[in-house]
C-alpha cells in the first residue's frame, strides 16, 4: 500500500477470538440460503417443462358444450386428435374448417377429433363453433389446468395426435401444416395430419 | 259520507308503491349504457389471461378487446363488479387478478411479508435491548456543527 | 471470415480468463509474483479480444451479412442504420456479448489503474472478476454464439453452426435477406438506444465492488481498503442502474402507451432490487470508513447486491417468471442458475468463515439508539425489507404458490401499492432525520431542536397545499414526508454555506461554490436527496391524482377531462414513413377555458413485415410541469371509406399531474451523483499563495 494509505489506515481490529464450531445462526443462515436456491432451482425446472411429445398422454376430463363428459383415457382403441384452440385466436379460424373436414372423413375409421377451448368464455366459444359448423366434441378447459399444467402449451393453436394405446405420437406447434397459412419456418416440410393418421391406422391394421 | 282510507292504510299503500318503484330501479340501471370508463375500471383490476403481466385495459390484442366486450355485456346485464371478477377467476384462474381471491393464497401473498416484518421488529427490539445492557454509553459529542468529523474541522481550521 | 475470427476471439478471451483465474490463485498461494503479473496481463487481454468480437458482429450487422443467424434474426433490408447498431443488444446472443465486453472493460480499467495502490487485493480481484467473465464468455461461446451461421442440408432444411457442418451447402444471402425477421417494433425507439446499455453498465459495474469484497474476504485484509477502492465504482454503477430504470420508465410511458411508467412487472422489479440494496450499501459503507463498524453488514450488502444482479439477469434471460420483458425460452437457464447459486453461496460461506474468525468485529460501540450509526442500520433494514417485499411479490409468492398448489397467481400493482408505501414513507422520514443526527450518541432533544425549522417549513408548504385544494389525508402525508427530506437537504446546504460565509466573509455564491468544492460527497449527497424528493413528489402526484377516460369521437366532437377540452379535428390514415411503416395519425386540439393550448397527434404505427407484435400505439401528449395531458389512439372505424364524416376514433385520455417531476428529479439525481464522485479540492488555493511568495522571496 502507499505511504499515505499506511498513515491513514484505521488501527487494526483487536485480537480475533476463536470459537469452537460454527454458531447456530451461521448454520441456519447457510441452510436457509441453500434451501432458497433449491426452491428457485425446482421452480426453474418446472417452468422449463415443455409440451409432451411422446409417452402416455396426460389424462383429462372435460364437459362438452352439449353437456356430455369426455375423458381421454376412455378413448382407448381410437386415435384421438386433441386440438387446443380459442375463439380469439386468428390462426384457429383457419384451422377450424380443416379439422371439421378431417373429422367428417375419418370419424368412421376409428379417429375422434376433440377440441379444448383454452382461456375462452363460453358464449364466445359457442359463437365460434356455430360460425364454422363444427360437429366434433368441444369443451372448455376451466381454469386452464389441462392446457397449462398437463400439456404445457405455450399458446394456441397446438395439436396432439394420440394413438389407440394412449401414447402421444405427433405434436403440431401452432398452425397445422395442412392449412393455407401453414409453414412459419424457412425450409421445414412437416408431414400433414392426414398423412400421420393414415400411417397410424395402417399400423393398427397390421397388428 | 266521503269514503277515505284510514291514514295508516294510506301510508302502507304509499310504502308499497315506493318499494315497488325501488325494486324496479335496477332494471332502469340496465338501460343506461355502460360507458368505456365503467368497463375500464374493471379492466384495470383484471389481468390478461394470456399475455404476461398486462392489465386488461392496457392490452392491445384482439383477445383482450373481446374480453372487454364480455365485461361490458355482463355489466349491462346487471352484474356487479365483484360478480364479473368472480366469473373471470372461475374461468381463467387466480392469475387474472392482481391479488389472489382465494383466501389461502392471499394469506401466502400478504401474510408472509407481514410475518417477516413482525419478526424483524422483534429481532430489532431484542438487539437494541442487548446493546443497552452491554458496555456503557459513550458521552455524546459536543459538535453541533454541520461538518461530520470533529477532527476534520480541526484540520481544516489549521489549514486556513 | 467474420464468423471464424469472431469465434476465435471468443475462444481466446475464454482461455485468457480461465488462465487469469488459475495463475492468480497459484501465484498468490506460492508468492510467485511473475504468475500474478502474468495473470494480470491475461485479464487485460480479454478486453481487446472481446471488443474485436463485438466490432466484428457490428460490422456484420451494418453490412447485412444475413448468413449470420443473429443478423437474420434482428435486422432486415429495410432497417435504418441507427437501429442496425442498436440491434447489437436487440436479442439474447448480441446482448450477452455486449454484457461480456462491458465486463471486460471494467476489469481492464480496474486492473490497469488500481493495481499498484491495492497490490495485496488485486490478484484476488482479478480472479473473481475473471471468474464472472469466464462464465459469461463461456455462455456466449458454447450456448448462445452470435456468430452462428445458417446452412442448408440436403433436404433444404436450415442447419445452424459456426463452421460449416458436413453435408450442408451455403445459402444465398439474397434468399435469406427476403425472410429476415427484423427488429421487434417495440425496440425501434430512442429509449431502446440508451436504456439497455445504461442498465448493463449498472449491473456489470457491480462486479468490481463485489470482486473487491470477495478479495478482502479471501485475502484476510478486512480493513476499509476494499471500500476506499470501490467507492467510485459503486457510485457510478448505482447511477447507471438508476438511470437505466428511469429511462425504462420514460420509454414505457412514451412508447408502450398505457399511461404509466412503472408496471411492477417482474423483470422491472428484478432490475430495481439491486438498485435498492446498492443504495443501502452506498450509505452503509460510510459508517465503516468513519467508525469501523457494520463490517458484516457491508460485506453482506455487496454480496446481496451482486447476487441480486445475477438473479435479475438470470430471471430475465431464463423466463423464470412470465414477463413482458422476457427473452424467449432458452437453454441458458440452468447454467445461469448454477452460477447465481454458486456465487451467492460462496459469498455467504466466506462471510460466515471470516466472522467466525473474528475479523469482522466492530471497532466502536453503538453509542445509543439516537445516533447516526443506528440511523444507518435502520436505513439498511428498510431497504432490505423493501427488497424482500418486492422480491416476494414478484418471485417468492408466485413460485411458492405454483410449487405447493399448482396455481399461477399474479401479484400486481394492487399488491405492491399496498405493501411498499409504508416502507417508502419510513425511508423518506429517515432521509429527513438522519442528516441532522451526529456521530456517536445524541439526545433526542437535540435532534428535535435541529428538526424544528425544517418541520416548520414543511408544515407551511402543506398548509398551502391544503388551501389550494389538496385535502386527502394520504396525499398530505405522502407530500409531507417527501418534502421534509428535501427541505432538510436544502436547509443543511444553506446552513453550511451560511457558516462558511460568516467565517470567510464571502458572498453567497462564493460560499456555495466553496462548500461544494470542499466537501463534494456531503453536498453532492444532498443534491441526490433533493432529486429523490422531486421524484417522490412526481410519483405521488401522478399516482394518486391521475384521471382517465375513454371516449369514441367523430370528427369535430370534443371530450372533457380535468378542466381541459380535447377536440378531434382530422385523422390522417395510411401515412407511410421512411422505414415502411404505415401510420394512422389523429390530429387533436387541446383547449382550456376556450383558448387553444396545443395540438396533440397520437398515432397507430403498423409494421407490415414484422413478426408477432406489429402494431404500436404511440401517445401524443402536452407536457407541462403541472401535468401531462396524454392521449392514445385506441382504434377507429370508418363506415364509408374516403368519407371523413363517417369516421369515428376511440381515444384513451390520461391526465397525469406532476409526472414530469419524475424525469426532472432524475436529472437532479445525475448532477448530485456526479458531484459526489468528483474529488474534493484539497487545500484552499489562497493559502498556498503566501507560501509560494515566501519561497520565491527566499530563493
């Protein structure tokens, strides 16, 4: 240090007193910090969970707008196309006719299309359904638990294709590639929903 | 002889008449149009369910415009502010209000800081009590000058 | 070329930082000076390397090299040059690199200018600074490299990589230019040119005081040397952080269009927390310098400040909590969490270790409850409590609620405006009383007597306010405590000048100039307190007395708010600006008592090529010191296109009283802090002249 620093420095502290082990307070403090960090870490891991793309599809039960209950796990033996949508979502309006056409073509072949309305009020949802003449079952996700906590969707529309054993086989993020507005990405070509369904149905027949 | 209602009965009828009139007043309130400001008072307290951390009146998306319309419709139909809020919470979850409605969550949100503040005050009081009990109190310095350190004042005086 | 050289610079910088850490530690352990100096050189070297990398990225942005995926992400062929430059910090990779460059600048300055004076601490300072730098450069190099390029594989799908992966081909710049994303419209504003750099300067600046504190703990030199070394660093970082926050508020007010400037958004709060703890630290170190007390507090505060900085940047960049400010979900969340947890735990363990050894003992005793030392302890407690409350509201409660009950909750303005005012009131009261207290014990009577004049002045002003219409108890209480703090600051300054004037028989002006010259820290501090007072008045006025309304007007209609009349004159639709955006501008006239005051032109900007959020609502306002008349164009409808008589537009109008005091208070804050940082004039110039004359006479 410089001379002026030496002259200016405060007298050093008195002889340090050595104790035995760490005091209770110190242990509590360090434990507290560790716990705090652990909680943040767990929160981070949970927040980073993304949409499931394989394995058993999370089960859910909704009440359709016609008043019927619909439970996913009761649909074993049928392929289920789960579509998350909302009346305020512009791309969903483009998808709706496609899904309805899909439903009409495939419903006798062992495929069921179900729509889950995310963050939507009932009257708005019903108006949407009437506007597009949708006939497949639709229900509201009350409290957004199914969408957010089980399927971890980022927004709408998102579509999951679940096979006859309840496993997720395909996941479509945002607009279905079959639609006119399709591809958002540069060069990517995604197999369409119909192609996927055909493959899954063919698989079932060979078994 | 003129047939008159006895005064008591007349008063009773008048009361009934006024009562009926008051009961119909809410219906009159419905026919007054709900202004944008009425909607915004409520929209200010609610958060957009799908946008991160934006109040419903600040949010510019189509979805929020639709939800503000829904609020207007509900208010027009005679719902109170609390009823509208309850509908939104039931459909979209606790995240749409700035302070949770659910009592357990509210206790968590508001209770914890209060508990912490309380324990901090207790710790502070105990610490000061400990200092009082410890070594004697130094005599107060004489300096009432506006300069901090008495030594510095001395040195400055010497330098001038 | 650019990608390769840029990445090599990053690799070299990373290597240099790692070497600096290892060589410093081994050099100090072994007492080998050459290793320590070599480590210093490595540390100095990181700055030119990272600067080169940044300049290369900047040149890529300016010359439109769209193969580099960062350039493709944040610019497009229509981006104006100024925004090409600011795009450097427009997205994750670029802003991380910018952060690294700033950190290396500060390390360079510290290593270059403070090496000799603090020779014992500097090797450790080097090690800790380089540890932080190595982490961030590592993040950039391995996870978020801005020099990654776009290649195409056989199927035509895009593949990313710095060096060309096998089996891929070059993609033509023209094809990429067509699909380039361009800068988010929200970021195309002058506020975004300064707000992030200011914030980063503030955040990153705290690395140096933190490194010095850790150096003191690691080396065992626990005198106030580390504090003296870092005083200016702390002040500068604190100033930049405060400026960054105020500028962020100003930008939100001007551009985001919701009539306010602070939304209590989690990311805003995450930047506010280090500022709060930093303020406590700034004040608390004075006690250690003057009386050798609060050593543990000071260590804890600086480590908490830096931990808050790291937590803030971690929470923002990892998307821990949803916020309007969040970057997209990324993979750097877990590494950043590990780093934050690591440095926090290391700091805490070191403090506990040294305290256990007895090194952090107070050198004097607390003289009494009413003493300056106690006030500073109370100050620390209030700021830590504020930090805790705001942290709880933004992060703690939502996280705990989500973990235990699986429900998402939002704690918004409602919550914060309930929890923070009592603490802010306590803070302002303390700001008023503490400057009048003395070191050591002081009787309450003496303190009371010192307060008589300031309180009297404050009450006088409150009476005037009451008589001119401000009658709400809450407002009067708020104004009262805020004004007291400001009055005390001004009062003490005037008394100081008065004392000097009497002693030296100078004019008032000379007296003021001289006290500011002789004790810059104290009187600069009073100016800062005055700035905080002015901001406080602005905040109270614009929060408690804000009026708003929303109306749909046809051409020629007017609305009324707060004694003003606003009349819609015309609406210009479809105006095209230089950068391709389409503007719908409303022309309104503001009147008061029949006389025209101003023209107000709020507008809607539409960016046709932008992704996501492509409409901006830009407010028009008439600003005076008294209030802001603030108008937003929410939307319009024209039932018969081309016929302006069928046009109706919806306006959201706010009357924000005193809001401009917030910005003016910020300017006063800057002036005060700058004065505080400048060194004092040592001896008065006059005294030296007789000595010189005598020396000349005898020569």
